[in-house]
C-alpha cells in the first residue's frame, strides 16, 4: 500500500499550483508586453544595482535600457526608474512581510519590480509564476506597508520616497546637427513636422527640443544627420576652436560625440586622431565615426599616455581635446544616478578613494598633453561637479603649463557661471550648474602664448620659425602676423 504524502507537502503543492502559469492559457497582447517588460526591467535593475554596489557601472540606466537587447524600451525604462524611486520602501515591505524565500532571493530584482507593480503600479496584467507568487502575498505586503507608514508617521507612500530635488528636474532634449551630412535649417524643417524646435543661442548647430522628446528611433538619428548631445558636452569642441586643416588629438575619445563635433567644426578637413584604450569602446567609436561620415577621423586603439610627443607623427599636432574618465557626477539627471542607493547614501570612503584615483589619472593625462611641442590649444573638460577633478587639477599644473608657454584663457566669456574661486585665475574656467543648467560640466582652456626656443615648433606656414620672447617685439611684419602679436616698425634715426 503506497504511503500518503505528508499534509504539509500536499498544502505546499496546492499553493504552488495556485500561482503556476496555466499551460493552456494564452496571454493577451497587453499581458504579454507587460510580462516581458518586467523581465527586461529586472535584467537592467540587476546590472544597475550590481554596478552601483561595486562602483563599476557597466553603463547608465538609459544606456542599458536603450541597448539593442531591450525590446520594450519605454515600459522597461518606466519600471526601472519607478522601482528605484521606491526601492527602499519595497525592501522594507518585503522584509517585514517575510516574502523573499530562498528560491525567490535568486530573482530578487524581478520580485522588486513585481512588488512595485502590485503595490503602486498596474496589477491588472500580472501574469507569470513570480507574479502569481507575489499576488498570493499581496495582503501581507499591504499590511506591512501600512505598518511602515504608521511607524514613520507618514500618511502616504510619497512621504517615504524622499529624493533629491534633482529628481524633479526636467532637462530639455538637446540635439546637435551633423553638418557633414545635413545643414541645420533642413534638419529644423524636418523635425518641426513632429516637434517644437529652436536653436541654441550660443552653440552653433545645437537644437533644443522639449524635455522627454524621444528621438532615438528618428530617421535623422539613425542615419547620422543628428546626434543627441547635451549643451555642456557641445561646448567643449567649440571651446577648443580647431580650424579646418589642423591636426588634432581627441585623447579619450569614445563614444565619439566630441570627436565628431570636432570633425564638423573642421569641415571634414585636416586630421583628428581619436585615441581610446578600451577595446569595446573602440568598436562603438568606430561605428559612430562611420555613421557620421567623418573621413578625417583616424581611430587609434591606444592609451593617449603611450603617445610620444617627440615622435615625428606628433610634430604637427596643433590642438588636444582632453575629456578624461571622471566620476560623471554632473550627469546624474541624464544618467539617473540620483536614483541609485549609493547616491542617496552620500560619499563613502570608497567613493572618496575613487575620486582621488580619478584625479591622479586626470592630472597625468593633462601634464602629458602640455608636453606636445607644437600644440597651441588644449581643452580639459569633465562632466563632474567635484573640485578635486576640476579646479584642483588645473591649479596643480599651472606651473608646468607656464613653463611650456601656456596660459588659461576665458572660455565663453558671456557664460555667467565660472570656476570656484580656489586660486587666482579661476575666473577663466567655466562651470555649468546641475540645477540651473540641468548638468554639471567643467571646461578649462589652455592657449600657448609663447613657444620655448627648445621646442622649435612648426610654424603656421609649415616651416620652423624662431619665435621672439615675450619681452622682445618682432621686427618683421610677416613674423608678427604669424605670431598674432602687434607689430611696430622701428623708428628711423
């Protein structure tokens, strides 16, 4: 006679059967779309939280959502953002209700997403094994939420969701016209068929659209006629001001927005060496270069620090754009970093160590850029709000810069926000404000006023010229024109 299964086992079987997905039930299109969006959102959420915990993010929330592997981008993006906003509440509710069993802890990100939908979102289309499990626990979850509200003296959930004021910022959508492929007026005419568009009043070929305008699949984006690029980022290449025919280095080039902007400003003439040391980012950089039609860009899979300034191939480099790896703290509105647990926790000891390590690298690459013998202009920029990555770096190299004949020059004099007053000359620096401008960018421009005799640079006419010291006026009017200094003829005796 066969033994009967224990009552507890039969009860568990029955419970699991209640939330198991029926084999013969077909989901509606809405249910199917929501089902896959939750799983795609869980995948993005897992990558985001793991990267945040290790402080080695594989990409921003937006870049992860808009990767080719994510099909339902709009729903996935909304789910990830809303779940992150409510994550601390969701975790407390799950802990109080004792919902996360050993089995579901392995899929905790999916449970976070479903719990958000169950308590705060749309529960009408919750189909799937994990969804049925959470729905069985709905009463316990709601009871735990009520206790948490009472315990914190809060009337509504929004009272528990305390985010930085950055959360409410709405940043306009900026788009830069790639003039190598299409003129600005034609782009405006095409975009105005669907959107409100106006020109930026400071950056040529930069367009402003309304916040949350989704252009990712627009034909002008797909064919490389327009690139999505913020205003702060678009200031950098304009600040460098390379002329058509120059040879220029973009020292830390990927993904290539600033590189391609340089190419457009140079009208596709001259040469741009785009350095990138990361192999995966090189592939993306090459793809963007091909898409833009920038034929004067040469992608170099190499660390900029390995380039030898004394090498003959570098003898004609006239300008260097230096936008090194940084904390990205100024792009939290774009990257949505303000939603991450580490952002709300403030700067930890690990984060301070990371900033110091970044600053060390930033100083090395700037010092290296200053050592190129024929370079006349260097732009240093970051998308960081931290002084240690910005003013402190510039101040630390001023003596070296001066020894090579470089001086700081004011970047966009009409711009109201300047560098922090930490040293004499900081008024030449440019900052954008994370609240006022919806992003935090920093730009410094070094211009060589005097070439040292030992450097023996290549002159404007392509031949070596002996440059007068700053204390001696040139006697030849043609030399004066090349050096862009006033010429005064000598008086006859």
